[in-house]
């Protein structure tokens, strides 16, 4: 049963936790049954019934899912495919575009998004702020709870029985109202009874599906679509790959974030430079760093106070790292570490909470046989009042955050020119500049040689 598969993270569901369980996995559940289609009747009251196979698949770690529906009577017809990403249902084409989901005969998209109780449970975990529960019993000596659930532009009402604190696994019934342009006000409901899912519209059964127990699969990935419509960007674990730049420096290049995070490997510890938005992604990154380097992260630093760079401070604090910051950033970081994460718990909120903050007014240096690093506080960045750039003197490599926009053949301007002047003023010998953001930008290079930088800063 689904309850068995989900037992490892029931506690997270009860609290609405966002953090990933170590046992999070991908699964699929297969069903056979019927769906009606009353959209093109031959006579009043006419409808057709299709025998269907349904596959629901979900990756608990990334919140990506897929629903495919095949017509058993026409096996040569390609199945209809829907994608489920953190509660939002959409369709796609060969180009990976984000398409609004169509009805599946008499099944509405909002119903498809709830067609399996496991999807409902995952949505609870992904978007706990969209659930509201209220005890409305007792009724016949049984305490009942009613839920309001906002999903896919639809407001559902749900009911559960005595064990309502077990969350969506105990929700037995969903109900919603909607306006039909021909039939007027109508309602739709979904009954969950064990592995059976029954959908009614206006009292008529429009779908009956018998699901088998879920079984593990490797993973599920959805098309890119329009990520701006998602609840949040979630980076899959396989995208955290580390490229060796020499001198103990490694770059993790994240296409979805269009940015890099850097790791400097010393003899017995690591320094991570730049954060990744959000805490969820930062915890996945932290796991990848542990797996790749097998060393503790002793220090975490970010270039400047904007969210995508500060992001991850809580995750690295949980790892025990000291956060290196410009002095003026201290109040912000204290607020970040003290912020309530009641809706979406993370590792830091669950404790233990022991970390340090170290202010760097001008320069900070760390070196051993493996690596040498200097963090420099650029107070002339033309972007924020204080700004960290990271310099590796042995390879003459400079990590420039988002200060450098180099366009071949064109002179530097704005913050890029201000950075070049600051480098010259500091007397830094630079053979290579590597940006945090952007990885990809029309006409812009994200890795720039020292000669290119100096020529663009001093055009003839």
C-alpha cells in the first residue's frame, strides 16, 4: 500500500516539512479502469466509456511527476501525457514548451493532479501553505477534519476521519464546485478507498481506477517548460557536478540557476564560495559536496547580499561551517539564521543550531600545501556597498561574482569597469577571471583571461 511506501516521511507530512527525507525515492503506480467522455453525444445523455491504463510516477526528492493515460481499446494510439511539478499540472510538446493541460475526456486537469493519493501527499509536502485544516467534529463519536486545498487554480475541500493528523494519507474525499458554461453550477468529487479512486461529476461516475501498490523506480524528470510558473526552482542531484579548475578550485555549474558555486579544497577541509537559492537546493548541494570530497566544509562565503548568493546560509550553518561576511551583512545573516521555517522545515530549523559568523573588513587569507585563498572586500563594487571577490594567488584566478560582463571586442563599462580598476588598485596579478553569474548570456563570456580583461578595461 501507498501508506507503507510513505511511512518513512509521514512525520514530515504531518508538520508540513519541506526538507528531504534520506529515504526519499521515486515511485510509480499503475492502474486500470474506465474514464467517460460525454463531450460529443450522439443523443441527449449519451456518453462513451473508455478502458484505460494509467501510470502515475513521482520523484519525492525533486517533486517531479508524470501521468500517462493509454486507451486499452486502441493500443496503437500514443498515450496522453501530463507532467506534475511540485503540485502544478502541465503538458508539453517536442520543444519542451509549457502547455496548459487539457481535459482527459470528462476528467478535469485539476482532478488529474489529485488522481492518486500519493500526489496529494506530495503536494502537501511541497506546498503546505496551500492547505488549511480545521477540526469540525465530533460526528457520531468520530472526530473529523475538513481541509481546504488550493491547487491548479482550483479550491478543493477535503475530509478525513479520526486519524486526521496523519495528513493526506487519511484524506478520503475531495470535493469542489465549478461553473459549467452549459450546465451551470456543478460539483466534482474524488473518493480514495484503499487503492481505488472514484471520480464523480454531478453525481455521475466519470472515472473508476484500480491502482496497484507503488513500486520504486530510478527517477522522474519533467520538461523544462516555464519554470517561472513553478513554486520554486529545484535542482536535481545529478546536476551538482564539480569541474576541476586547478589549484584546489572546483566549480559546480548549475544550468537551471545559470550560476556557479565554487569549492576550494584544502588538506583537511573545504571552503564553499557562493550560495544557491533555496535552502532545499543548498542541502542537496551539501550532500553532493560530502559525497565528492569526503571533507568537512569549514567556511562558507558569498560575494554579496542578494538572495541567490546568501541562499544556503542555513544549510551550511547546519553543516557546521563558519560564515564569512562583510561587516555590514551581519544583521541580515543573523535574521536569515533566526527566521522561522515553520511551514517548510529545513535541517537548520530542526537543529542542532551551532555555527559561527566571522566578519571580514578588508582581507581574509587561508592556505596550506593544497590551496591558497584570499577573500577581498571590494567596497567600490558599484553594485553593493561591500562585495567579496575571491583570489587564488597560485593560479592567479579571480572569482568575480556577478561584477564582470565581458563582451569580446567591446570596452568594459559600469560595474565591470569598476571591478577592473579595483583589481589594478589592489595590485592583483590575474590570469583568469571566472564569474558566478551568468553562465550563459548572449554575447557575454563567463571565463575571461587576464589579457582580455586588461585590454577591455584600457581600450586603445
